[in-house]
C-alpha cells in the first residue's frame, strides 16, 4: 500500500474522487494537503453517552466533501475558515483535549484529512487512552473507512437523504444515499454493535444522525424504513435531530422555516416502529446560538508533549 501521504497526491479519499494533487491545488473539499482546523474544544451538546460530564473533545476540520446549502458550520465548510497545524501539532491538540478532561476525541468533518489523522494517532500510540469518534456527513468511501480500522472506535455519520434528486439539490450529491448506505455497512463492520463502559459512556459502535428537514418528512421516513431493512435494531443507534435553522443558503432553496413538531414526531414514530434505540432532541436546540465560535488562527497553547506523553 502506498504511503498515507501519497493519498493526497491524486485524491480519491471521498466519493467525489476529484483526483486533485492536494500538494499543489485544492480538492473538491476546498483543502490542500496541510491539515487545517477551526476549533478544538470541549463540547457538551453531543449525544448524552458521548458528552457525559467532561464533554466531547471536538476538533472541527476546515473544508467539506459535501455542499449542503443549509450548513450551520458554513464558515468552515464553505468559507474555509481555519488555521494550519502540523501532524505533530494535531497530535498535541488531541492531548490538550484529553488533559482538559475530554471523554473522547471527536473528529468533525474529517474525511479529507484521514491520512494526517492516522499519522497523528500513530504518533500518540497507546498514550491517548480515549475513544476516537469519526463524526462525518455520511458521504464516505468504504475503502477510506477501512484505513481507520484500529484507530476509530465510534462512527457518528449523518444519513441526510433518501431521494437522489433531493440530495443533488441540497448537497450536490445525487448518489448520496447509495454511498452513505455502503459506508454505513463498513462502519458497523469496523466498530461493531454499540458498547458502553460502567459509567454509561459509549466506547464503541455507530450512531446514525438524521436531521429532519422542513417539508421533507416523507424522505426522512423512507430513510428509517430502509435502515430497518438493512440493520437489526441492536446494530446501530439513531439520533433524531430537530435543530434545523435556515442558515447559509437554506431559504433560497426552499428551506425557509424550522421543522415543525408534527414533522419531527412523525419521523420519531417511524424510528420507534422500527425498534431502534437512540436519542431525541429538544425543540429549543434549533437556535443559531448553539453554533460554536470558529477561528482563523491558532488561538490556544499546545502542550509540550513531544518527549512526554
């Protein structure tokens, strides 16, 4: 197998397979080969089994392989806000979060930086001592996910759409459901069934997130029905979200209001009928105040851990 860094040379890490030489140009994701992040802090609003008391140690990577018109993090996904880190600095960023009390390391939108993430985790070896979460938009390649076997403990993918015309309109990815379903099977193969420690913290498994969009509850229900055909109730957890707010270019694409209680509850009924366990979200989470602050410069001090992990 070629060296991990060479995967940036002709990039096919995600289903876009843009083929960019990211050492000399930007890929479809808008990023080169240098790791860039926009935030690395404790986050207390992930699912309860992830946040617990210490919070999830979230690292928000710049860029994205999707183009969602309603992205709440559009400053970093489309606006490419962020700052560069070396692989060593990325590893030290993980340790900084560990030392702040993080329950896990939560890699947010990491797909286009998988080779560097693996390098950083290799630098740490067994010293990290925390579960690693791969928190992604669901538009993945099984081949890239396979590289993460032995590195990632928990997969936290979105499952955004069932209908191809809808995924093309809102995220520019007509093959979204096909790719998402194949990658979800790979994730369950790698991570196994959900597992918890004695404190109720998730230490392994897959949580599938689905955001119920206004006007499209039937598409959401179609997703749940298909997941029930593909997976046993104990294979995955479902996190059903109601936090949609008309951010970015949402309104001009017909998403001009919040999701209604009726829309959300009708999808929740489908989840319950399918027998999946998981999580629901309060309606008051649909506020822009919950969107974190992002940075375009290294705003924190890194620990001096190169010789002492």
